[in-house]
C-alpha cells in the first residue's frame, strides 16, 4: 500500500491539467475521459440556467487558473466573452462542437441552436473533441485519454441505439414533445419526435400568445397524452397548459444542466437515458399519470383520510361491543 503525504498530494494536484467547463455536461465528459490526470472545474453550477447566468468574481478566478476552457459555442455562453476579456490568464479555449452539424435558429437568421449535446451521437463528437484537446495539452497521458475516449464513445453508441429503439415504442401519432423551451430539436430530429415549445432556444425569451394558442390547439387535435417540464426552467407555463387542457405532466426533463448526485441525471449518459425513459413512459401511456395526480390531489388526500378515520372508528366500535359481550 502506498501512503501519500501532504506535500506529495500537492505535487500530484499541481501536475494535473486544469480544465474549466462552461456547463456540467462537458465537465462530466472531461472527467470521464481525463480520469485522474485532470482537474475539472465548472462555471455554471449544476441546476442553474446557462442562458440567464450571471458570472461571479469567483468565475474570474476560475478562468485565471484554467489552462484549458471547454466551450460549446453556438451562442450558448453569451456571457463568456466579457468574462474572458476581464481575465488576465493565458489559457486556450476549445470549441467542443467542432464537427457537429449545427441546426439553424429560425428565430435569428445566421444563428444556430446550441443544444447539440442532446443526442448521444453528437455527444460522441463532443467526447472526441475533448479527448483531442487533452492529448494536445498533456501528451504524456495521450494513451490513457485515447483509451478512455474509445470506451466512452462506444457506450454512447450503445446509448444512441437504445434511444432510437425506445422512441419507436411510442405510437406514431403521439411522437410529439411539448416542453418549456427549444432544447430538444437535435434530439427530436435524431430520434423521430415532433417538437413544440413555449419559449425559443433561450429561456430569456418571452412566451408569445400565438405560440400558446397553437400549442393548446395541437394538444386537443392530436390528443397528446402528456407534456413536460424542464429542470432549469420555471414550470409555471407548462402547468398553465396542463390546467387549460386537463393534460398530465409526464415528468421533468434535463437539458441545460445535469442533476445533482442524487438525481436520475447525475451524469451525461444518465441524463439522456432518463429523458428517454420519461418521454417514452408518458407518451406510451405506460403509467397512468392522470390517476396518480388524482391520488395526490388535496381533495383525494382529504377523502382518503376521512375513509381511514371512519374505518378506525368502526373498528373501535367493534372492539367495544366485543368487550361488552
């Protein structure tokens, strides 16, 4: 057994490549591929919305400490340029979406949808770009990075096939995904879902009355079984649609951030798998959400409690009568 002392641990930490990720998805990718040879930090905290994020003084410190910054681009990190300009460090930014076929943003000519990581096939491109960057900056561990990337990309290929197969279980007329904002177009195009949302590709957008009317009409016309909230977006708008149409909320999906360690989306692969399982379960009617919601409603809970009290009361009367006999 090797015993490491404080000075030796400090030396090992100092030798690690200091990587900074703008969002939690590629922080996880970098840790999976980099293993013990990298120290990965994060700008936008887990559970926060990158679209509306406001950098802090601590983020400036992270930028100054980093040797390598992993950037999605495609207008995802609108706040990053200002943060970089205010820094004094000599670091390199790596565009991890290089090679991705970006979808144009219909709302803004010349702009693109940034949510390319939402498919496992694009995730493999992200993983390879991250591996290439690590090899360039730390060639001493190139074999380890390349091996880890190969294993991880194979896992993503398996996951991609899983998602394709699962989405096919949904009846064709119900392959419609209604969410808070446009984070799932890559996912829908890859796996065969029609996408509709209340907001655009950024959560900073305002909901338009016309979009709200058209989505309500779509739900009624297509008899859509469920709609979905997102972990980093206020669910108020989706809940209003639910009430308007007496429709179920199929679950909460993850898009712009992973979940915490206790969540079903604590890493990138789990996030994609969780989203798929929730979507398929809700749109195939594998679980009766309407029934569940009725059971959890205040009226239902109150009625259940009355039933329990009556049952206990009659049981008490029965015991009293039994003792008298």
